[in-house]
């Protein structure tokens, strides 16, 4: 089994009608929606990976991401071999005026969704479960931050 550590960054913004979350529409390897994610490069810490991936895949320069108390893991197959992905999860509030510039290699679009619609779009039950937990964490963070 190959071990491939990585990160997930859940981007969100507060609007008049509530919190909306960014989902990236994947076009490389498979088609569907996902949170921003990426693999750690040799010598990187999870926060360094998250900062790099934000810049590369979304054109954003945030350096004070909040690490979630929840992690995520899944297995995939590559060339007939099992790959274990252990992901450190971060979240980041972005300003309504911030523009996400997607990297066209992996994604074809990015959109913001309210939680009920987002749950419907996520492809895996385990990812839906992660989102529910992190959404509650974000709601608590927002309540305590004000």
C-alpha cells in the first residue's frame, strides 16, 4: 500500500442568506464536485501544503487557515495498487470580493453552494459526513468570532 498524505481546504463566505461553501468541479481523472485538495510534497507541513494548493488551484493567498479538529481519509487505486490518502482538513473564510481563479488543469469551474445543496453534490458519503462535522465547527467558530 502507498501512503499519500494531503490536505483539504474548505473555503466559505458569509452572505446575507447564510454561509456558502466553494466546490470545485473536477475534470481530471473523474468528473464531479470536490473541496480544494492536494498532496503534500516532500518536506512540506500540512499548512505549507494548504497555502501552496490555495495559490496553485484557486489563486488565493491566505496564510492563516484554521485546522479542523476533523481529518479525512480514503483509499484509491493507481496502477493496480492501493493508495491510502490521509488528509488534514483546514477551513478558511474568504471575503465576498475575493475572486477564485481556478487552475484549468484539474478543475473546470468553482461555485458556492448553501449546505443543503452542497451535500447533494458531494460524491461520497464519507465526504458528506466530514462536511457536516466541519460545517458545525465553522458555525461555532463564526459564533465565537463575533
